């Protein structure tokens, strides 16, 4: 599970105050809200890339508020994908793996239609290709918690379907928090929808006119 408890963040006039929510183990939660409301900021707090002014970050029932990002053992796909440009696609996917990573890299490449570009340098990737590589890299070590920041924003419909299929395969075994503006993603993937508005989580959240929380 993952949880934020009364988290406050202040940065350059932007404030989030007393944000609290919990995603239970194995749940797939979508985080929605207006542009600029702080969704990405909350993911960064969970990863440890940004420190909150106050509040607690809990992962797997443990207080990790003071832990470094590498200690939190999370899979994370940032909004800009952030692939390593000097590495090949295969090297990007296998970056966090120890030993011979060939089998796992090939498995993810096939699932996300990346096999034909495994040896290409990541600096030459399109936006959609980079997002698929970033998702594969996040999934490679089989994390039990996965954070996704608009992972399908730059892909075509066919690629989006492939990415959804991969994410659906982790349903029930991986705890997921997925930031998105695309309602179709919520309907096919999410168990729980959290809406961030005005600096707080608003409930109940709705998708296409139906309550899903």
C-alpha cells in the first residue's frame, strides 16, 4: 500500500495543505484534477524526489518520509519519460536489473512493441517511444508499487491499447497510482479514482457520470 498523511508542500507561492489518501495493496488508483493542481508534486513526494514541508509518507505500512528515493523501491514513470539519451533502448529498460537482463528486457520489449528499436540510442526516440521505454524500465525490476505520470499522453491508439494490456496484467499484484487526464484510461484501468482540487482530495470522484470510489 501507499499513503500520504496530512502532507503539506510549499513552493514558489504554490501550496498543498494536509493532503491525505491511501491506496491499498493491489489497488489501481487514478489521480485526476485540473492542470497545475499538484498531481505531479504528490508523485514526487511519494518517490522522495521532493520533500514535503510536513506530513508522512507511508509505503507498505512503513514510514519512509526521510528515506532517499533509491531506498523506496518504486517503479516511476515521470511525465517527461526521462530516458537516458546516451544509452540504447535495451540498456534503458535493463538499467535497474542485475546480472543477465536479456530475457526480461526482451519480454517487456515484445509486450510494448519495442523489439525493433532495442539497439537504437534513446536520444533518437519519438515522444511515444520514450514513454513506452520509460514504462518498460519502471516495470523491469517487478516493483510492487508503481507511480505513473501521464504515461500515455504522447502515444497513438494502438500503442495505448498495448500499454493498457501490460498494465492490466499487473492488476491485483501491483499497487498503482496513475496521474491522467484521459477518462478512457480510468474506465478500463482504475479501481479507485482520487480527485485533487483546491489542494485537497475531493470525494467521491466520478468518471463518466458514475461513482468509482
